[in-house]
């Protein structure tokens, strides 16, 4: 179920939307639309696409603060098409992931976007992990994940000759794709359907407009919401949907909503396998997740460009879009460290937190964990690689918010604004299914 608050190296030039409007090309005195979508990550793009396909007679605009689309989480992730094994049977995340994966493969086939069904092994290397692995198998079965099977050590070697384990869960329909390429294709679909895209528009205010536009009082009543950027430009609309990702809490706050759940950024640093060692890995190799800790642990992930990523760790990012160790934003850092929810989370997982920081600094410590699965791997086989930042929603008690959160705000603005406060991982895999759900929610709230 979702919660509703009362008060959410592979270039893809062919998928780039044909026209990316910049601020200078918009005549703001007449910029009025039926629906404005704020945030052009994969969830915002998928939802904008879904809405305009459902309502082709309405006018839509998509607002993005960066120069390019899908610039952050959507373009800084592992690129895996997940199958839905991990999630609680019957939960919204499970249903959306299974349906989303099916829709993603169909969409890529339809649009000619490349992907690979390279499969995934979730590998147990210790006897104590076997009950958890078997529980995962049962969970995957209940979630209707296709063709799951348990394999022994021999079966592991047949699929991954250099992988050592005593038992594994084989998921042959897990795949890889360039999610940014997919997201850009969503944007292209949106524009081809008549939607407008406005980049370099950093939203600073969402409020009811007091004065009438050039069209007079009638137009003022028709488009009562003003969305201003930091330069004072304004787009007017009837309804607003925000899909802000790393800034979802702040976008909600500027329209009068609660600050919670709060977004806390966690950076994941990857290692990359040297090209001459690519033979060590054929598909995705994952550990059996430890339920005591919030993240899945380090894994081996092949990429569409032929590279192989190892990791990631999970450490607090000092900037919401801080992809480097020394990227610091004073406001972002103070916001995170002063939040009681983060303090409680760290205290409950202090050993895990210190270990993650240690492994982020010392590559050898990360390699030691990876060697449990591929013993032939050595420190000299890896280099430091890219990083991603995850928008983790936390409540004040330090609990990870693991479900979807919609927030309608308060007052007159609240009746016309819907915030997607949290769209938890695996949001890329589930993006088309999430878009259907959000579009349903938009239609139930607004008179489109």
C-alpha cells in the first residue's frame, strides 16, 4: 500500500527529445498549461508520458532544473532490470516491480532499445545464509517472478564458472539496460505527443496566483497555480504534479506541506573491473541480503557498455547530488546531520555504518568481501569507478520509508498539487507501472 499525507558512458542521442526548450524560448506572460510536471527523472518522465497519452487534448509542460533530462538518479544507477524477488508478497513494491519489468522489456522491444537478459545469481557462501535464500525463493514464487530456481554449487559453476558458493537462487529474467536511454525515450514520447519540456527551470515557489494574467480574470481562474523559478519566471497551470527525487521533500515544503518524510542522500561508490578481467563475470552476482541492514550489499553488475561494476557501498553523501567524496553542500549536510531520524538510524547501525565508510576509503576491504564470491579477484584487478546518490526517505524515528508516499498539501494549493514524496527502489525497473499508478492517483484527485 502507499501512504497519503494530508497536509512524494552509453550515449543515447537517438532518444534525446527533439526539442528541449530553454527558459529564453518561453513567453511567460502566456505560459499556461493544464498540467505541469516538476522533475524530469525517470519517474517524472514516465508519468508525464502516461498522462499525456491518456489525455491528449490537455496541455502539459515538464519542468526540470538541470540542462539535461534524467541527470541524477536515473543516470547514476546500476542499470539492472530487477525481477521482484526481494519484496514482501502482495506489497505494492512487489506488484509494481514484476509488472514494471514486464512493461520495460516490452517497451524496449517496441522502441528498439538495447538490453540484455544476462540473469542474476543470489549466492549463499555460508550455511547460515541458506534459510534466507530459501525464504527468498518462496517470496519470489509468491510474487510471480518467472522461472526462479535453486541451484547447487555445480549449478553455480555452470552459470558463473569463477563464482564460489554452496547454493544460489537463479533469476534468468533479470536483465540490464541503460536506464537513462530509456528515460530519454520517455521524454521523446512525451514531446511527440505534444508536451513541452522546459529545462534549467529550478522551481522555487508553488502558490496560488493573485493577479490575473493577460487573458483577464477568466484566465486567472482557469490557471490559478503559479510555479516560479529562482530567476522569477513563472509558469501557470491548473494542476501540478511533482516527482522531485532527491528534492521531493523540499518541493513539498514550498507548497506548505510537512518536511517529513525527509530525504537523506546516500552515496554508493562503485569499483570497476579491469577489462582484462571481464571473463570473471557473466551476469549479475548478488549476495544473500542481511535483514539486519538496510541495503543489499556489494554485487557484481555487467553494464550495457561492456564494463563491469562492483559494489556499491552506502555512505552519507554530503551533498544531495554529490557524486564525489569531497562534494559538500553546507545546507544539505546540516539538514541531514540535524535530522533526528538519521541520528537514530546511524546509532542503530553504527557497526555497519563504520564498516561502509571504511570500505569506501580502503578498496582492499571491499575487494575482500567480493572475494567471497569470486576468489580469483585481486586488489590489482579493480579501479575506483563512478558513484550514484540514492534519495532515501526517512521518518523521524529513523525508519527507512519503504513505500510510496503521496502528499496533497494544505489549503487552496493542496487541492491542485500532488507531490510524489517517495518512489522507492527499484523505481527505474517499475517506472512504467509507477506511472500508471501515479496517473490513476492524479485522475482521482483532479478533474482532468
